[in-house]
C-alpha cells in the first residue's frame, strides 16, 4: 500500500490517500521506455531545414574575373561555395517523412510504468484545489515553496477534460519557470522524465487509478 500526501493550496498537508499495490504492478522494459521517448522526441522535429546549393543560388552568369592574366585561380561563377553568398556544400535539405511509429500498447505500458515509478519514489502528490477567480502566480509560488518544491521541475496534472475554472491556474503557472501544466489526456513519457515531482489535482485521482489499472 502506497500513500500519497494531499495538500491544500496553502501548502498544508490535509490527509494521505492510499493506493493499492495491484495498481502499481507495472514494470516496463527499460529499453522499451527508451525507444518510446526517443521516438517521441524524433517526431517533434520538423525536418524542414533547407539550404541552397550552387545551382539554386541567385547570381549572374558573369565570371568573377578574367580567366587569364590575373595570377589568380580561374573562377567560373560567384555561386561557387568559396564565395560569400555562394552555394552551401552538403547542407541540410528537407527529408522524406521521418515519423517514427509508436506502438500503442508499448506507449501505454511505458506511461503507466513511469507513473508508477514516480508514485513509488514518493514524487507524486495530490492538490486539493479551490478554483481561483483570477490568475495568482504568487499563490502557486508560495505553495511550491511551502511544500519544498520551489526549485524543482514540477508537473501539474489535471483530468482528461478540465473545466474553464482551471484556466486561472494554468495562466498562473506560466510565470513559474520550472512548472508545467498538462492533463492526463496529453501526458507523455518525456514530460514525466523531465519532471522531478508531479502534483495531481484531486478530481483527476479517479482517472489516474483507472489509467493505472488498465491492462497493457
């Protein structure tokens, strides 16, 4: 049995929530988790870098200087790569589709495994959130300081479809450098690996247990 600490927005511990051990019985092969995260990062690349070679540079057809009599090496065009503004040799070009397919079952298992690791390492906490009327960065900065996470990379997790009442919270966290705001629907392994701690909003607890209990 693992217990998660629940805090209010003032940073006071109000209670502890128990999670059954069978929900945390998910271990993924480390290589599988690595392959998933590497594919995730690769798919974020645009592959749109483009440079012009000698044939694409816009230059006139005149020779830079006469063929003979100058003592210099003969040159045919200012588009040559040795001239400023000339073509680029072996520069990057747009590539074909580099998308890496991620197996859905492997993705789900990797996410569940990373979540259970955070829970077992006591790096996941629950926040009893009372909706704010307007963004208050100071409120969340003081909360993180009170619970000892002010200098940590913290991921705030909400339920799949969060209501508009969370928008002041999302805007407040934008101004905190190491804080990130996501919902369970968009969670991914890269964000979890980057995060040192996770703050789960109380309404999302039921959806989290459902996610952890889902078979691979």
